[in-house]
C-alpha cells in the first residue's frame, strides 16, 4: 500500500517563509540557493519520510507530532520533521532544527 504524505498548510507557509529568511539573514548569497535548499528538505519529506527511522517525539515536543525523523540539511544543520501517522497516512505539521531552542532536546543524544 502506498504512503500518503500530507504537509499542513502552516508548514507550507513556514517553508515558503524559510526561503526568505535564509536569504535575508545571508545564510545563502542567492535567493535561488535558499529556494533549492528548502526544496531539498520538502522533497525529502515526501520521498524519504516513510523510509527513515521513526523516533518517538520527546514528551515536551509531542504537541507537534507523536513521531519525528531527522533530515540532514547541511554539515551543521539537522532538521527534525514531526508528524502523526495512521497506517500508511502521514500528517506532517512541524519542522525545527538543531539551531533553535527545540533543538536542545535533540542535541543531548
């Protein structure tokens, strides 16, 4: 049975805003580079989510989803994608990385 992966509207908005933030904060010198980076993350969610190791979310972060997977963004950045699942259906509603306060829950491992 094929997996069905749905990204919430809020996460779509966040990823779109992330392109602007990465460019404006000069993480990337070109807006197109920031767009490509975010597209790699988005594509990885759709193509790899079901195949990656699912970890149970820390209790403090379960409000974002019962499970999470790790997606490598760069040499210094790991993205944590939170989701709920029922059978072969995945609802992805939150993403964070190791550079923000929520990342502290993962940096200790």
